[in-house]
């Protein structure tokens, strides 16, 4: 039953998008799909990338500053203190591969990953080498966003 006077109108949070665009991407001959945004805490957005061509590879990341980030403890442990703010910067997460598409040395399952997006593509950075995290990336992978049917 609906009662008068109980409903409230509240302002939606400003979402931290980080310049990411959902859709189809390409790396070499492999196709990847970026999904998002999901809505996380404090206006953060969550994103992921996966591929039908590279089924063992899957990465997820969350936008926003390091303070309060789901990976805050891991980021601070290696000295990363700045995360992507509303526009630009790097968003952090984890994921990786069993090594069938990208080297498991840098992209193993559970690797600490950074992501940076833009209007024509995005780049993922691996901050992990053989299971050890670092403050600077060891390797990067770039993806070009597909435009319509052209990919």
C-alpha cells in the first residue's frame, strides 16, 4: 500500500565514468567486448572486458580515487596513491588470463590491472609480474574501439 508523504526525491550521484565506452574493441585480430557501467559505491563505476576469441582473458576494474577503492589495500601496499578521478586517470582492478592469449607472466589470473579509456580505444596495464605487484606497470595492451560495422 502506498502512503502519502513517504516518497522522497533524491539527487542521483555523479558517476565516475573514467572515459570508458562500452562496446566492441579489437586487439590484433581478436575481438573484445567492454561492458559497463555498473554502479559501485560512492558514484564509482565498474567495467569489464572479455572476448569470445580469447576466452581465458577477463578483467574487471572500478573507477575513482584509491581512498575507498575495492583494491585500496593492494594499491597502497605498492605505493599507488592516485586513482582515476571523474575524467581520465587510471582505474584499477584485477583479472587476467591463463596465458593462452597474453603472457601469464604479466597477465596471470588475479593480476593487478590499470585501465585508461578514451574515445577511440583503451589501454590495460599490468602492475603484476609473476604474482608480485609493483607501483609501475610492467606491460600494456591497447584496444581499438570498433566503429559500427567496421572492425
